[in-house]
C-alpha cells in the first residue's frame, strides 16, 4: 500500500549550485561553468526519468544507473512537478525543456531598475527557449526568488512596498514569489500581509494574481 506524506502536493526543486561550499562539503572537485551546465542538464534528465518510471537504466556522460528502482513511486502522474532554478542561457534552456516551473531572480549586486529590466529581458528569452525546445511557453509557470541578497528592493519596508514589488513583477508574468524570512521587527507586517493582503493578491481576477511562499524561519 502506498501512502502520501503531502497528499500529492510535492514539488521538486533543482538547481545547479555554484558556490564553493557545494563542492567542499561533498568532497568533489570544482567544475567549470561549462561542465556544471552539462552535468546539470544530464542530472535533470535522469531525475525526470527516475520519477516517471519504476525502473531506469541510464548511461550518460557523467551519471550512470543500472535498473534503478523507484518504489513506491510518486503519487502524481506522470511525476511530481519540477521547479528548475536558472539565471543564465544554458540553465534556462534546461528549464525550458523540463521544468513545470522556472525559478529565477533579479541578479546579484544590481540596482532596482537593472534587476527589473534584466528580469523582463530574461522572461522574453525564456519564451524563445521554450519554443526552441518545442514547448508552449504558457505551460511553464514563472517563479521569482526574492531573497534579500538577490533583490535590491526592500520588500518588507511597508505594505505598500510589498504590494508594489509583487505587482511590478507579476505584471511581467511572474506567478510565484519565494521570500526569505524577514527580520524580527517586521513580523507584525508579515501577519498583516498574511491576513489582509495575500488573500486579495491571490484572488482570481485581481490585478496581481500569484502565489507567495516563504522560507522556514530559523
């Protein structure tokens, strides 16, 4: 008998990493950008097959499995949705081929204006990558990683600042926002947003529809 811990709500997020800690804590040598992109593309393909099939044999350039079993399999069919984080062209092409949700962010060490302009341009390129891969761009959800060190906006400055930020990016086609946990002195604001603002933002037919999630505090 197969049981479900999430009631069929599992979403798997995948990203290529890139910081030195990713390698030092696992004892692997650092990879070049080219190798990292190639490994990531192959890993996503393998994970996709493992989630779809009960048994997989895979012979890739970097990864190999022989009659690997996934049992019990996932509740969702044909597999749980994949969220793939991608900023540059190589990773975005991987997301365009395989992702149910593509997650991106404004960029590191850029201004508010540049982050928004870069994201708008990146969204347009992603549509092209989807068409290049033979996929309808409308079938891939757009997600935005709004962590403090990735966005120059102070989203927690006020209700107005939060609504303005979400509204500007939602107008570009972003339908999911992922925030880190705000400073302790902003928790009353979070409670107000959760009670009064988020339900309105999520309501069908509103100007800024979407989904807002947050990292676990700690």
